[in-house]
C-alpha cells in the first residue's frame, strides 16, 4: 500500500549493473533548507511539522519497520506550499524490519548528526534511534543550530564526544522564549538511555503536540546563517564517517572457542 507521508515509488528499472527508482517529484526541496530560509517560522509550526513526521514514523514502527536514517535531507516537501501535509519521508536504504526475541537490531548504521549514542557505542538498538533523530531535528528547528556541532570547523573528536555524552544546552537564545513543554519533550526524545527515550506514540501524546494551537506563534530567531547550520551538520556526518573502527584479528589459539576446546582436551587426557 501507499503511505501518504512516504515518497511513492512509481517505477523500477533494473539494467543489470544499476537499478533506477522513479519516485514522485518532490518540488519543495529538503525540510531543513526550507525552514532555515523561511522568513517566519514559529514554535507552533515546528509542532505541526514534528506531528506529521512522527505519525508516519509511528505507523512504520507499528509495522515493525525502523527507518534508521531520518536526517533532514531524507525529509522533503512535495510542493512549495510549506504545508506540513506535503512532507514526505524518503530513502529507506538503511531501513530494517525488527526481528529477534528482544526486538533489537544488531547491525549499526551511522548517520551523522542524527545517530543515537548507543549506535556510536556499537550496541544493539531499535526504534529508539528514529526518535533520537527526530529529537535532533526538533532541536535544530527551535534553536536554529544543531545540538552537537557548533560549526563546520568542529573536529570529529569534539563532535563524537558531545554525541556520546548525550548533553545539550536548553538555555540562551530561543530557549529563553520557547515553551517549557518543548524542552520537556526534547529531554525525553534525546535521552541518552534508549530505554527511557520516548516512543513515537508517546511523542504524539505529549502536550506540545496535542495542544499545538496554544503554543507561541512568534517568529523564532535565526542567529546562524543557513549555510553555517548545514556546515555544522556536514561536519558531524564527516566525523562519523571517519569513525571506522576495524575488528582486531587475533591468533586462532586466542579465541574463546579454541580455549574451550583446549580445556576439553585437557579434561579428557586427565581421565
């Protein structure tokens, strides 16, 4: 079936070496590009945007599917209206269906500024990483800058350290004027512990979403130029792409299996 808020694939062409996907045309461009360049963008509008994306993610999670790559470039506007209803999620290249007794995915996939701490530590993770990504998106929409990269010149080590710590600022700038409700929601979406992080269903039930018409409608200040914000994100993507730890190969005799077999041989010899 066709999910309204997911980019529709119209045709697939397999030419052997390459496979081409033809999708519906996304005339409105990337979500973050549009928001950062929009002259007037309020907290109320941010709530409407998050609601549209989260209800789609909630549907996917209910079907046992996690996207795992919910960075802004994978969230597009279908047209130039700027209406949240025209938002579409695309690029399911990293998506996986949850399976296994505990429901955890065990294959890490890395996506820059929108990766959860447990992925950085190469631990198993599940739908909570999608909520983390949406939390980073929400933070950027409200603050006008990313939570873990201060600019395009941040070093990979600095960015990775901030992501791993799970610490982010909710003071100064727009944070002095946005609602406490938004900060409460963010603290649950960006919680460093995936087991304490909100689910998509919990996000949708939060008062910042359900009572969006009561949210402030004044313009959020943009202190950083759009290219600087995107540069900060690019720096984070680069940081994670450089974090390619290779497995350490040890002598076969050092493996736990070899050691167990050695112990069995000793036991049988003693008998």
